[in-house]
């Protein structure tokens, strides 16, 4: 399996990029893979002639499973879980819970978490994003307390077992890791720690930092 990832990135983006999702899932599913590293230029990946054949939007991650090309981190996680038979229950009701929480992360949390991250990144240079930050934070306040409560009662998003929904949820929550927002949710923070302590995550992040040529711990 080939996986398209970043091999260079501006410092502000270390540890935030979505290639981590695919790499973490590949490690958890014990699928062997090789990485194809792309350089993030001033226009992201948009100037990379040829990469549009892999991903029409010229974004990472993308995988190439023996000629079968797939993009979109959510689709990739579900494909890897289904292909390996790991990180997803067998029964339709259990599987639907994985879809539910993976989609919750992508459609309820990420659309508000990412603008908070960008507002902090851009600061006064983007007054529009800065002005919307309180509104985005307020919307997150509709979802995070319920997720915190859920994680006080169970170890992972769908129950006792770690699934690809946790990879997505943790990676989306990581977009807020340097803000104060998560401090109000101790069970979310304990959950994130639990998931990020998994050997597959540690291995993924170490290799990610090595690939970028940055110090260990700098993408945490
Ligand atoms: N919805 C896509 C978003 C992918 C995405 O935005 N990738 C970013 C990195 S995190 C990227 O490749 N940016 C470079 C660019 O857009 O040129 C997914 O979840 O896979």
C-alpha cells in the first residue's frame, strides 16, 4: 500500500495534518505500507503537477492500494478498517456507531475546531477569522460537554473498543490541543491521552517527525 503524506511543512502545521489519520490507521491495522512524501509549498500542494491524477483536489492523505486510489481521510479510515477487519465491529449496528462517531468528528466538531485553530494561527493578520473565533468556540460548546460525559462512562467513542472513529475523533480534537478550550473537559483530555499513548500512535508520530526532519516531540 502506498500512502501520500507530507515530507515538509511549515512549523505551525506540524502535528495537525490529516496524513496522520491514515498513517495511524495503517499502523493499528498492521497493514504494510510505503510513504510517498510531498513538499508543502507556499500554495500547499496546488503547484504539484501530476498529483492531481492521484487526488483531484491535490490534498493529502491519499492511498494507492495496488492501483486502487482512494482519497478523503474518513473514507480511507473506513476502507482500511474494513479491509483489515480491525478497528470496526462486524455487526451492522456496531459498524453504524463507527460511521456515526467518525461523521460526528468530521461534520460537528471539525468545521468549528479548524477555524479556531486558524484564528489563533493568523491572529491580528486576519481580523475576520479572529472575529469569528468566539462564535466557533460557542458552537463547540454544544458538542464537547456531551462527548466529555460520554467518555467519563466509557473508554472509547463507541464503547469499550478502540475503532477508526477514535482515530478521527482524536485527530480532530488535536486541532484544539493548544487552545484553552479542551481544559474544561477532563474526560476528553484523558481520552486523548489514552489514545495518543497507544504504541501505533507513538510510532506514527515519531516517523512523522523524522520524515519532516524535526525534533522528536515537536509535532505532539
Ligand atoms: N477532506 C479532506 C481534506 C484534506 C486536506 O485538507 N488536506 C490538507 C492537509 S491536512 C492538504 O493536503 N492541504 C494542501 C492543499 O490543500 O494544497 C480529508 O479529510 O482528507
